[in-house]
C-alpha cells in the first residue's frame, strides 16, 4: 500500500492510520468517516439532518 | 428499469403564502412560477388537519421512525402565535403514536420574538434563519418593500436564539450566495453569530435563466467564492458545520449526502401549499411556471400517490436518473447532478448537468484535494492508494501477494479505527456501569501503551478476521454521544452487550501476551469459557462444554506478567504459560490449574507448503456467516480437514497457480461450518471478516479447492468495496442473476459475477488438466459458467449505476473473461 503522495495509483478516501497512534484516533473526523464508510447504517455513523434547505 | 418509489419522510408546509420582506432574489415571488398569486394567504385548519392525517398514514404504512416537517412560506411567522400553536398541536397529535416528529421552521426572523420562542421551546421546534452575511451583504437583497433594511431585526432574532434559554432551538443560518459580496467577510460575519450550521445556497438558476453575474457558462465564479470560504473554514479547524462542505466531504468518504442539492440520495420530500395542493420541491418554481405542480391534494390523494408521481420518482433514480454526461463524471457520487432545478433547459427538460456544473466540479475537486487535511482535522494524514497494476489485476479477478498486501493494509487502518470507535461509543453511550467503564478504560490504556511500544503485536491481534466482525456487532448496538442510551429507544440484551464490549479486554490481553508486556485487564466469561482471539479458549467448566450465560455477564481478571497469564474468576484461578501459548503447543497438560477444572483449546493450524491456515472454531464472533458455525472440531475431525486441505492446496498449486499467491497471502482463517442441508457443500464469507473463509468439510479436495477460490473472490472484492465506490449505493433495484432463481441487489450481482469469473477459470483449468469424462464434465461446467458470467457482466455494464471506476473495474472483468 502506498500513500497519496505517490503517483500512479487509484486513490481511495480511506485514511491511512496505520502509523497514527491509536490514542490519536479518538474524536477525529477520520474515525467518523471510516465508520460511515464501512457501516453506513450504523447509529454511530448516522447524521440526522433534513435535506431541504431553501432560504426564504 | 425504474426503481420503485421511495417513501417520503420530509414535508415542507407552506403555512403562509405572503412575506413581510420583498427580497429581490426570492424564488417564491420573483421566479417564473407565479402560482402564489392565486393561493390563500394562510393554510386553513382543515388543510392542516388533513395534512397531518396524511403524513401519519404514510408514516404508519411505511414504518417510518421519524418524519421531518418544515414550516415554511412566504413567511411562516405571519400565521401568528395562535395559528402556529394550532398547526404544531395538530401535527404532534396526529403523529404522537406513530413516529418521531422533527419539527422545524424556516423564517426571515424579522418578527421572531420571545413569545414565539417560548412557543417553539414548549414544542421543540427548531428555528432556521435566513441572512445573507454582514449588513452590506444582507441589505443587498433582503429589504422591505419600501427599501428599508431588515438586518437589525434579523440580528435581534439571532441574538434571541443565542440566549441560554433558547439556544437549543437554534438550527442554523441560511445564506443565499451573491458573488458580489466578499466571501470571507460573509463567512466571518455569519460564523460570529455562533450558528450550529450554515447553509450557503446557490441562487436558483437554470440553463434558460443563468446564475446572476454569470458571463460565460463555463465560468467558475461560484466555485471560487465558496472555495475562499472553504479554505478559511478549514484553516480555522471547521469551527461551524457548513452543510455544502460537509456533504461533499461525507460523500467523498463514502457517506450519505446531507442536502438535496448534492449527491445521489433519493428525493424524499414533498411540499404542501396553503390550499392543500401537493407540490414537488418548491425550488422548481425557478424552472418554469407550474413546474412544481403535481395535480394532487391532501383532501383527495394519499402521500403514496405523491411518492408515485413521475416528478418525484424522477429524483429517486440515483445515478441511472442522470444524463449521460453526469453518469460519466468522476465526481458524480458527490455532486449527483446538483439541485434538480438547476439542470433545467427548455429543450431537454432536466436531463442535463447543472447550470452550476463547472462550479460544482471545481469545488468538489478542491475539497477532494484537501481531504487528507479534512479527515485528520487539520493534520496531514495520507489516504490509501492501490497501485494501478494491483487494481487492474484485482479487477481482472486475480491479484498477487502485493495486491493482497495493499488491501490488507487498508483493512489494518479500518480495524484500528473500528477499535477506537467501539471504545469511544461504549464509553459515551451511557449504557455501561461505572465498573464496566473502568474496565474499558484499563483495556484501552493497555492497547494504546502496546501500540506505542510494540505496534506489530497489536497488529497481529487486529489482523484476526473476527475482530472487525466483533467491532461491527458492538457498533450496531451502541449509540453515539451526545444522544446516549437514555435517549434511545432500542433495548438490546444488556448482558450480551456488556460481554461484547468487554471483549476489548480480551484483545488487550492477547496484544500484551504477544508484546511480552505487563497488563491487567478484565475479560468476559462467555458460555463457560474465556476467549483469547488468535490463541484459543480457556474452558472453565468441568467438561469444557459451552453453557448459556446468565442475565449478568461474568468477568474474569487477566494479568499478563513474567511470561504467565493469570486468570481469576471469583475464588478460582488458572495460569497459562505465554511461551506455550505463542508456540501453539499449549494444551490442558501445560496449564497449571489451581482451584478448578480447566481445558485449554488452542487455535489449530492447517498446514500445506507455503501456507499456514488457522482453524477458528472457538471465537465467539465467528458465527457471522450465512451458514451456522460448527462447534469445536474433535481431533479426528481436524485430521480430516488437514487431509483434505493438503490435497486441495496441491490442486491449487498444480492447476490454478494464478490464484495461489493471493490465497497464500490473504487467506488466514478457515472457519468450519455445520454440514449443509442434504449433504450439500456449503461455504461462505462475511463482509466484515477479511481473510476468513467458512466452509463445511467437502468430501472431495477438488471441491475444497474450488470453494476456496470462489470464496476468496468475495474476500478480495469486499476489501475493494471498502476502499472504492464501484456503484451507486442508493440504487435499490434488483437484477437477474443467471445462476439464481431470485433477483439480486447490484452489489450481490457484482459479488456473484466476480466469484464466477474465477469459477469459470477454475473449470477451464480442470478441463486442461484432466482427460476423458472428467475433462468433458469440466469443459461443460466451464462453458456453463462462462455464459452466465458473460451475461451478468453485461447486466452490470448496462445497469446505469456503475460509477466511472466501477465501469473500469467491470470492464476489466469482461476483458479477463474474454481472455
């Protein structure tokens, strides 16, 4: 596995946290996004928001 | 093939059709549609009552847990306090026993006062305010009919919502973009009002009526305007949620769209006008006169009828509902063609890219390029990349050890994140007792310490396929902060959940054993045994059999020190020798028992030249496959597996060499299943157990070789899908799979086709390797699977739901099959 600073590969959006200290993973958006990626229906990942957003 | 209608769950009620401001950019009054002129001023009690009934009926018939209702206008506060009280009460009464009501009001704010806020506080109505930025920006458009500024009154309303008394009602600010305003000044002035969320809205426009200030169709002024804000916002650490940016970030990272203006999620929204007419989303007023009309109304038609209206279902087709240009666009999963209204052109209707296409492309690409900073909350973190060579090989159905290593690397990242997610959710959920929380904190402290000293030891545990299956099981039962368990209405098995999250201690214990560091953690006792993932199970019942657990989980302490693991349950304790555990030589005789009978059940290893394969028949989280797990194998049964596996591996090595390297590199666990019905060979993989294949022992080693090849295709593709969007995830249509009687979802068809690509090759290789009747039969099977796989590939290619990367992937499958 290579990281994004190397060319000629297919980039994904999954953060490479193999070298990120485990303690630093908590409370990061990396955690939220990875959970949403592999468990889109998890209540932990779910974001409750109305799609409608027209101004008046 | 169209998708069936999706139930509607969001309703915009136009409770007043007039406004006390005369904003010159308002889509309600200044756009092509002038239907407001013929509407009643306000929604009558009869319309309200009937609307509430219709929503309740729809929610009940479709089992909706929540519906969102937005009170809108015109200016909804013109209904007055008493009118609002009646409307809110009618909605709450109708829905009380059916589902949760998420009630909001969007207002210009100029007449919002304390009394109205008290009413909203009493009924939990959240308030969104329209404001276009600082005074100069706001007053560019948002004025009274006589030209007076609305700014001071809007700010007064926002300040009211910022007070402690009403802050919980503060839903956010909505800002219509005018590129004549300084973007950073607009952003800073809005952020200074401390909103929980800001919506930056592109002014409604179409190809017939281009965006304000647009000189050329390809101009990107709106992207540049938003990018200036994005960069400022990112540099400041994303201090406020900006929905456009968050939605793009979410979809770029595999999540849902957060706004109707972006993404492929199906439209689930309908509008009810003051006269009870159902309309489509009201931004369509900007397209042409009468564009939102459905011809349906609350008195004569159900909401099911609205959901089936062609104008609604057209926006529920995901990728397949977009024009060809959008379908082939690399950012389509984030953009989704933009807001439906913005695609309109008189000659081609809505089958066009957005009039903001160039802006959206530039903005999404910009955010994508900053994703590493975004995902790390400002810290540079790289993302996983699969080399072109590996991606192409995997897409062709193969992939060597290097390709598997790239996939396994991403799985390692995901498992580290999931481990953290379980700990975080378990300690904020409010479900675990203080004692259980203390145990979790001890386990986490041990894990983080080991990660700092001997990260490879932690990796060895986390690489176990069923660690992710365990994490997924936990996360499915836990709720996030700050909502917490108390606010939830799910009632999982408490003892089971506590035992599940307690498994974090078992993972920490094994990491400590493998790292040779001291640790003192609590581990759950499950069915009279204590499981140490990757090592085995300590059976603490007299006969080693599993027993049903009681209402409260039993826990044991596990102390790792001086090359010994000491386990204590009540007055009993046992000792396990670490060298014996790690050398795979541990058995009951090597365990010093003091205080009770004991049986150590080690993980056993199937061996063949070039591969060691762990037989997992004790892990409590292994039973996550389509077929039930077998109980622990007897020694005789294990010997049968060893005999069959050796010969299956020989078959693979001799005749299917293209698949052998990946299997040797990535297949780490064999999980025995109970025999299939009527002696059928059964095998399975689980999406959350990378590296594991489950199977009942087949009679013939060739069949075992075949099922290993078949199932490992699913393992590889699952890992690819963890990294990439190959298809539109919102496409819930079912497709014909030539080898099955039932219809399959798109992912199911893709998985089956990818597996049968290898099955076709397997039988072709057998045809070449054998003679006579055996070769003839293999040839027939190869031809059979070739035809089915070929047809399924064409179904996938013609689905209209493959992303550009998915089209590339399936194209490689097609090319590989033809070879």
